[in-house]
C-alpha cells in the first residue's frame, strides 16, 4: 500500500487533561476539529463514554452537530455510538437530522459495547442484555429507517424515522476483537478496527470483512480503516514522557483504577514489577510514537499489514499544543510522501 494513497482521520475522546475542566476539554475538541479540517484530514469522529471523569464525550450526536456547524469539509462522525444504550429509531432520527443539516458529511460509527462499566450500562438501558441477536435486530432496523427497506407488515413499515432526508449517513461498524466483522460484511457497512484497544487480529479481521463483503446502499465495495494511538514530536524528551504517561494510563485501567487526569511529574518515579513491564511492552503495540521519520516508517508497516487506505489517529497529550502539533506533523509526513509521488509521476 502506497503511503501517498492513505487518508488521515481523527478519533477524539475529549480528554480532560490535568488542571483542565470538562468545558475546556470540549472546546479543545472543537479547536482540534477546526485545525484538522484546515489541514485536510478526511474525517473527525467523536466517542461515547460514560462515568469516566477524564473523558468528556458522552453524547457524540450532540457534539457532532456543534463540530459540523463550525467546520467546512471534514466528515464528522461517531466513533462510535454504543448501540446497547440506544434504540435503533432514536439513533436513526438523530443521524438523519444531522445528515439533513450537513448533507454528505455525516458518519454513523457503531459499537456493540456499552462504552462504560456494567453498572452504568444497566442504568443507561435497564432492559438490554447485550445479546448478538439484539444488535443484529438493531442493524436490520437501521437499514429500514435509513433506506426504506422495511418488510410489509413490520413496525418499521409503519413507523418512519424523520426527517425524510434525501441522503443517509454512512454506516460503519467498529470492532476491537473482530466480533462485528461478519455483521459489517453482511450489511455492507464500513469496518473500523480499533488497534488502539487490541493490537492483535486486526489484519485478519479486515481480510475476512473484505472476502465476505456484500454491496449495500452505503458502500458498493468494502471500506476499512484502522484506528491507533499516534503521537508525533521531533523532541525526544516529549516522546519519552508521552510514552511513560500512556504506559501508566493503560496499567491504571488494567488495575481497575480508572483514568484520572495525571501529568508526567506525577508518574515519572513509578517503579513497575516484571509483570507490569510485560504489560507495558504489550500495550506499546497499541501506540505509534516518535519523530516524523520514525512515525512514517511505523505507519507504513501498519497500513501494509492491514492493507487499508485510511488511518484514524487518536492523540492524547499532556499539553494541548503538543496534541495540535502532533496532528500537524503527521499530516506533513503524508504531504511529503504525496509530493514525492507527484514528482515521480
């Protein structure tokens, strides 16, 4: 896969940095969306999380409306809407309204997980048992609501998702285990593998998706991408500190300690056990970090392994300026490659 053909996109979780309020974190998401829109990124997705103090994004459809209204070209989407927390009708109406407001720019990325702990999930949707069949039923319902494919005599034939817009949002299924890959292939949705959650099995899942893909009203051919944590800086000390912070965050989650906002000064003297060092080595497979040249080499290997034409970057940094700069440098890596390809032609 030629690096010059790769589309760059963003997944943002509205991280609440140490010393920053949730309100400020959401403003940083808006500023990042404007920044990456100006740089020429392909899409900007926002996530759904609940009961996590350090992530301010709990309602992607609300945040998407704000972002789409203040950007021009970049696609705006959910990465994703956690379907167990919602009814298919409400999701369809939310996203049909967004599509009517911003035609041709809206993505509906969907996940099967609740995006939170089980207790919070039970409060969000008390009657949901998180079964595969429930998820499949929701996908069938969405096709009917978006593309008017309801069978005669069904509820979906009588109950319409409004507004009755001329176009529909593009549907994507998100997965970190490959569990949704056959659903994505069967329903003809896009498929996004969350390498930032699980660094194993992604290329095999994408290959399976491609081989079993059935064309749909959304996509006539398979569309896949990979999402991964990326941090670019030409300052080796910043790269070192970023990796140390990410190491600590991953271990905190695995210990059941949650995601409290921390800075490098808080964790620089941490001492890890041998078992924890093994987990750190494993978790670093979920991250691409380094200077521009190193990141370019790592992304090249990643896209060649996955055989995808799009990389979604998730960047969490201690300082917001470093987050902006990382996305700037990442885009420059691709621009340089594009320029070389154009000269060669």
